[in-house]
């Protein structure tokens, strides 16, 4: 069994987290006295994508921690909120590593997580029109807006100077 298969086999749903049973794909918000939903507490480690409501076949797993599931150089990712493994030659292709916000207070995938899901579906790191369409379809249109190319007015062409 290779490292990837071993990790996938060990993907867990910690008892101390508020993630529902495997296959449900939603999280239960924690309620306070004011009945305001709070983000569920997610323990660090690998998860099946369904734990966060992700069902697309391009996403194989979600690694929650300040680092990377590949652990080649975890410190390389120390200041990165999230990234997706999308390159064809990457043995971790289809995995999302995320240290930032994973779920909203209502238990839905965060825009950051949907941003990375869109990269897995798109199959690349580009924020092109196709990626923007995918992330919008996933419900994170704000992410698409962040990466719209700023249109500039066409360059001014100097008119020819009359020769005497």
C-alpha cells in the first residue's frame, strides 16, 4: 500500500468535531445562548470531501492543518491559507490543503474551500474565465470577482504630426 492509499484509508472523522457521520456531508453548527450559529470546530487531519459537503469526483480529500498533506516541506506552506494539488504528476492530485476558514457558521463550505474545489475541477492553478465560471457555479461568486481582469481603456494612439 503506497503512502497515499494508507493516508486515505486513515481519513477520519474525529469524535470531538461536530462533523456528522461519513457520507452526510454537512456539519452541525454549535449554538450559544444567543442562538447564533458558530463555526463548527474542525480537528486537524485528513478528511473525506463529503465531510464538508463536497461531492465532485475531482476532489479526493481535504487536509486541515497549517501545512501540506504531502509533508514534503510543511513550512513552505506555513503562511498560505489554502492550496489545491492539481498537477497531473502530483501523487496528491485532488487533495485540498487548508488552514483557513473551512465552513461557514451555518455549516456550508467557505468561499476559500470552494475556491480550491474550483481549482481541482478546473485542473489548474489559473484564475481564468473557466475557473471563474466554475467557482461562481459552486456559489462563491465573490471569489470570481476578486480575480476578474481589470479592464483598462485602450491605449491612446498619438495622431500623426503634420510635416511642414
